[in-house]
C-alpha cells in the first residue's frame, strides 16, 4: 500500500517555439523518465505543445494541424506508461480558440480544461488569440483521428476509482491570480490535487510573490498544488521566462525548481493525500464551503493510477521528510522563535488567571526535574509581567523515599536563583504514618507505595495555596497526560496546569532556551543549574535510589518520549491509523536503508512502544477527563473542554487489531 502517498512532478521541458514535433519528443521523453521514477501525476507548463509565446502564429492553420499531429504522437508513445500527465495546447471549437490543459493517461486524452481568466494587460494579450471559458461551451468535443468524445470544461475531476483520495483538477496560470480562482471551486468539489500549467514571465520580485501565492492557495484550498512554469526557452522579445516551478501542500512549499535552473528536469515530491483529507475534516470552514458551494462535477476515471510501492521498512525512496520530532522545528532559528512564542503563551495564560482571581501567591512542587523547572521559570516570567515580587512564588521541595541528592540540590539552587521562596517539607514521616493507617507494609514497593507519595505532595501544595491565598501550579506535561503517567488526584491535579499542552520533547528545548537566556543575561549560576537539570534522567523518584543515583527511569518503564510524542502527534493531530503511524515511525526512526543511514530504533522497538501507547492512551482517558485548565499552545491539546472529547471507557480493540495484523505481516513479536 502507499499509506496515502501520491507522487507528483512538475516538468519544464526544453522547448522550441512553434515546433510541435520537437516539443512532443521532449514531452514524451519526460513522461518516460517520470514512469521510471514512479511518478503518478506529471504537470507540464501552459501551451507546452506549441510554446506560449507564438503570438499571431496561433491563427495559423499549419501550427494547429501540427499541434494535433503532435498530440497523436504523444498519445501513441505513452500508451504503455502508467503516468497521468497534463500538457498545454490550443483547442479550436467553432469560431473560438481556447488555451487548454489536456489530461492524458495510457494513450487516451481524458479531458480538456480551458483557461478561465485571460490576461489582457502589459506584455500579455491572450484575448487577441484565445477566448475565456464561459460555461456555454459543449461538454464534449472531438479532435479527429481517434480523439473523439473528449470531456471539455472546468467542471472536471480526474479520479482513481480505487482510491477516493486521488482527485485531480486543473487551472491555468492567470486563474491562480484571479480573486476567485477555479481551484477554490475545484477543492470545494473534492479535488485534493490541483495542477497549474503556467507561463509566468520573470521580473524582479515576482519569484517571491509567486512562491507566496502558490503556498497560500494550497493552504486556502487545503490541497496539493503543482505549479509547472515555462522554462527559459520561452524567452523572447521583451519577456524572460525562468522555469520557476513549485509544489506546495496545505501552505508549505514542499519542492521548488529555482528560477533559471536547467530545463528538462523533473521536480518530484511525494504528497500525503491522507493528511490533506484529515486536515479538511478538521476544518469547519472547509466543510461549510462544501455544503454551501458544492456543484455537480464530472468525474473521469484514471484506472490503476495508484501504484503500491511502499512498505514500512523497505528501501523504496520516499520523497517526503518525516520529522522525528513533529513538535520541535528542526531549524535552529525556527526553534528559537517557537520556544519564545510558547513561553510567552504559557506566561500570558497564567497571568490572566492570577489577575482574575487576585492570587497572592503561586505554589509549585519543585522536584529538580524538567517539568517542575519549566513551570517555575514560566511562573517567574509571569510574576514579572504582572509586576508581582518573585518571593511570592512558593517553591516547595518535598523529599521522600526516592529523592536523590542531585535533584534535591538542583531544586534548592533553582529556587534560589529565580528568587522564589523555598520551603522544604520532608514527607517521609507523614507517608509512613499513612501506610500504617491503611495497613500497607512500607517494604512493599508497589503502586500504593508510589502513589501515596504523589498524593501526599499534592495535599501539602493545596493546603499551602489555601494558606497563602494562591493557587497550585501543575507541572505535568502533555506527554504524561497522553500516557496517563501521573497519579490520579496526585500530580494529575492542580489549579492551573501551565505545562498541560507542552510535549516532553519540547519541554527540554524550552528549558534549554531559558538556560541560554540566563547565560546571555550574565546569570551563569542559573544557566549551570539548568544545564545539570537537562542532563538528569527523567524520573518520578518514587522508589529508593541505588547507590545514591536515580533507580527509576521513566523512559525505561513507559518507553522513549520521542517515540510517544511522534505517535501522539500523528494519532491526535492527523487522525492516522495505527498502520500509517507505524509506517511513518519506521521511516522516520529506522533510517532509509537504501542510503545506509543508521537506525535509531528497530522495527520491533517501535512496534512495542506503539502498542503500549494505544493501551495506555485508551485506558488513561479518565485522568484527562478532569484535568485542570491550562493554556493551549499548539495544534495538539488533550483538554476535555476543547480539543479532545473521548469517552473514558472506549475500547482500543480496532487499533490493537491493526497492530496484530502488522505483527503477522512483518513477523514481529506481538
């Protein structure tokens, strides 16, 4: 299967203006090349069969006859190739001539799409030679010599009957620049892929504008947009062309052929059409437009367009970057901007709550771990915003049976460096008394032993908050909430969860950002504490240390957080199936074996923790159903009041069954 992926390409072939025979050879050659690279849709530039700049030669019968002959040649030479491709040519109907896109598949012209908006200014005078489509044209036309009964119009979608995700429509050049472009209508009527055959000349600044326009249109239409532009061979008289071609998907430029690159190349990209489909389902405005603006379209079948070629651990090339850490930008500059933005949102959300309730303090349980460190740093920033003294932040460290000297020292140093008031309350005696009250043997280190400590800490924090006229600031993060890695009515509960929508993979970068900020501000001692906290293993510290070191490492118990964050993003944000998520994870973390890159995790390890993720995610929903308020900072949130409304008793059987199928197919340990 292809897991929703669809390979597209834009071509800017070498061109000889008005030499249709030469141009046909270039087109057929690139279709052959595309077939060898498993391309499923190939888009050529506007009027690519004749050349865009023919001018008054378009009125010559010889040119038109040559064009139709070349079309027959192309169909004959590509009839054995499993590539749907779209070329540009003039088409005469009665007394009118149209600038058209022609979809061709296995030697058959499937449809002709006329241009709707014709420029008539500056260097472009298309209305001298072409007529705009008005909707009054015949729905079928014949071009003779076997090219009969060809669907004609702008209400056409090409679809693979085996895969409803593959729905392709076209517009031409100026159509994109129009206030209401045909592609918007195409998308509302189901098109997931838009082909644009263009001949856009180059002037200073136009490439940047073109890139912005294509990207924005793909975002507005929630589609894949393939923009194929005429190459430098079109340049003549007062115009220069550059072959600047772009492939975008839902607002992101995925591939680009820069201006004045060599002609005759293919710009390839694998587009995840399932992602586009899921994004449309999440967009209420898109659904509203479909309900209000949808019209009757003609659907033309392109049989067997999808080629099954991808396997989870296979060597087949995938022309798509699957980010290992979808919550964290890869580029340093973008990551820095993301960190600053997230921290400001956290601080502003907390500031509003403190102002609203006239809080006199904020109470935080400080463990010396990453989550409570981030919560304290955000609190300090919030108090500065509100003009409140930091000494009103009540940092409480509560040593218990699992506390190590390292985390205890870091908690104390962090409170001191941030200016928070530090209180130490050793809870070992009170927890031991509690064990005696409920008849639990203190030497039995089970879930009761662990959770009693977490609940005792929460009780202490709540009571201090009451005493000081403040609120308890929760420190648990999004990843812990997804896995249920928190104690119900213990660290699961607070009066405001400042980290509630921060995944663990991002927490580390946020603390690192604060460390660099401290270094830049000259507070080297705070930066040093933060660096040591960053190098400390993640642990709840509920079991006694071994030789003074942490004995309970979270990722040994629940799995690597980078895997779980990957699973969480694609399960909640994208709504992908377990099978699709496994495929993506193997591709992202095992490396592309064809390039000899090293694996980060084996397929077996990924499978093990994906299975664990689904079991925990479903069984722990009850903890999320009553989670405290907390600022939403990203596209994934598990708040039961907004983004994630899931029954606490839903069954994971469907998802686990998918994983069992994968285990059998891949011969993995299930």
